[in-house]
């Protein structure tokens, strides 16, 4: 909370409390018919009421400044979050381009043996196994 807001709220509340005393004196003087005391008491009442209005205006200014500061803070946080997301996206993109540069299994197999166009079979451990020569296909034709 901004200092002006706090000062305004405290000042307005204090003057409202101080306003009660001359108002009570005014009411007592009215019952007695003492117009001089009534006028003096009403002078104090209007003075405290005026100060209350001043503090109310100060509270309003403080609240505007609070709102402005909160808006600026939110904007900075939003910009930081956007920057963080951009950096994370750049890191992710850099990681994917590095993965693209690494040769794939089919590329390494082709580079190793250009004439060989056989599929690659993987074992349970994830290594590629060579085709077994005894398991070739055979075709028999009878006429």
C-alpha cells in the first residue's frame, strides 16, 4: 500500500473521530440556547470536515499511484515471462537442430554399405543385428 493511501485513511479517520466532540458540544449548546458556543462548535466541525475531505483526496491520489505501480509491476513480470519462454524456445530449437545434425540409423547404414538395401532389425538391447544368412527366403517352383 502506498504511503499516501495509508496517510489519507488514517487522517480521514482521525478527523472523523475529532469531529464527534465539537458536534456533541454543539448539541448541548443548542439545548441550552447558547448561540455563541453553537457557532464556535460548528466552526470546529466544519474545520475537521474540511480536513477529512483533504485526506480523502490524498487517499484517492495514493490509490491511483498504487494502481499505477501494480500495473507496472504486472507488466514487468509479463515481460520477464515472455523473455523466459523465448529463451526456453530457443534452447528447445537448438536441441532439435543438434538432433537433426546427428545421422540416423538409415543414414549410417547407407553410408556404410551403399549396395545393401536390407531393412535393419534391432535386438532387445537396441542394437542393430545383422540379417542371418541361413534364414534367407527360398522359392521352389514345380511344373
